[in-house]
C-alpha cells in the first residue's frame, strides 16, 4: 500500500532535467492562475529567458522565468535575461514532498539574504549571473520568498 507522499518521487521522472523543468513550469503557471486570477500566456520559444507572461486583471503584466531544482542546488539567471520586469519563480522538488514555490524580483538581489541570493561576476565569463544558493541553513530566509505571499505583494 502506498502513502500520500509516494506521489512525489521526483527521482523517478524520466528525461531528467527536461521533465522536471516542464513540471515546474506548469506548476508555476497554475499557482499564478489560482492565486491572483492571472491570465497566463505561454511563450513558444524560450530564447529570451521568459517562460510565460502573467497578466493581472488590472492589465499589469509580468515576464516570468521558472527555475526548477531538486534538493539544495544552485541555479541562476544570466544578467542579459534579467530585466526589471522579470520575475524569477523557483520551484523546489524535494523527494517525498510536494513542490515548493518561491518568487524573486530583480531588487531582491540588492538586499541582504544570508547568501541565498548573490550576483556573480566571473573574470572569464561574458556576463554576470544572478544566483540562488539553496542550503538548509538558509531555509528561514527562503521562506520569506514563498510564492503565494509574494504574489499578494506585487505592485
């Protein structure tokens, strides 16, 4: 007999990162649609770092880049893809647990976050990246960026 958390066996997804990324993107779209009555517009090609556009009933829209990771990994957005209108939605898939979703704006990298959010410039790289460093010791800081709470705070 299986338990309710057996459904969340992320390691069993085939195709590795591709399937996990698709799951995360669809999960993020549904969270936006359910929480703030956003209309969701998917992009056919992800060549600009935009996975979907979310348009609120008041006409305001947001470009959204979704990053899906398992466990306490590192992910980033290249500086050239990070405009002031971009929101970064982080979906974290931890084995035997439902997905967790977080939301970041460009200005979040300007505030102290105990190493959770850091901008990195590398000497031999063509551009900087805005990184997200997950770790158990940063769980309390990460919780402040929980998606549902952040959606209600968007201007």
